[in-house]
C-alpha cells in the first residue's frame, strides 16, 4: 500500500460541547440519541451517530485547554439538528427513554417534520425527518416518503 493511499481522509465538520455534566451528557447522547463512542479519555469523548453526525464532548475546567474551552455551555445561543429516517419511531424511543420533550412531532410546510428535546446542558435538539414528494402515477396524486431518493415531479 502506498503512503498516499494509506492516508485517512479528513473528518467532516463536527461540533464540540464543553460541559459541566460530562458523564450525564455522554450517557444522553449514547443511550438516548443512539450515538456510539469513537474515542475517549478522562476529559473528552468523540461520538458518532449511525447517520454519520459526529460530536465531541469536553469536560469543563480542565487545565491545559485554551481559555475558550474552560467554561461549560449554558445551552444558549445555538441548537443542534439530528436528521433521522423514521421520526415517529425516534420520538417514541426518545420519549420512552425519559428525555424531556420540548415539542411533539410537527409537520412544516417546507417538506420536513421535527420534534424537539433538550440535552442535560439545556441545548435544544431538533430531531427531524425530510419529506420527499412522490408522484402516484395511477391516481395522479402526491404523497410523501422519507429517507428515499428524491423523485422529481414532471407534468403535474
């Protein structure tokens, strides 16, 4: 194997959260939202969702980190969006796991559905599902499917 073919491709952009609730937050993202742990040490974990999203958690007030990474987030000023294929199943699973539900599933007029939950740091999380229009050629009506290929509508 050549050196150039052995190089790893850079990871996609991912978010890092500084938290005062390190273990509680780690448990929330793995046990409730379905992330798996890619790497860990005493003060930092790297997580990945089955859909590919990655998230890093860093324990607050750790010596040696830049000053911007010392204070924990208060959950304000940003939100996360996690896209899933089956919103209703995820809603039932997350609610059953005891996560706080901020808003039940709603359908938006821009072709998406979502519900909202909150992590242990107060960070608002939109769990969403894209809806793609599908043409029923026999009845000439439109319906919606999720997580499939987008179908272009012509002659409608």
